[in-house]
C-alpha cells in the first residue's frame, strides 16, 4: 500500500517517490538539476526521476509516497 505525505519542495531528497505529473507516473528521485528559468523571488530545482522529470518549487507542497 502506498501512502503519501506532503513536504515542501525544498525538503524533497534523492530516493523519494514523487508524482512526475505525466499520466500520474510516480518516480524515484535520482538527482536534482538547477532550474534557471524561474521568475525572480522563486527558487526551485528540477527533480530527475527514473520516470521523467518535474520542476520542484522550494515553497510548494509536494506529495511524497512511501
């Protein structure tokens, strides 16, 4: 059974399972890349998973699956 908790994007780490946002795919984070195209005052990064990648905004709540 997969359960979800919510964390701020800044708290997501390598190994976490997150929704990649493409057809409800859940992927395990394998690395992070810098995101250079965010508006001023917003910080975040790109979470690269085994199923795709998604922008993770530091202050946004993200579902992390166990």
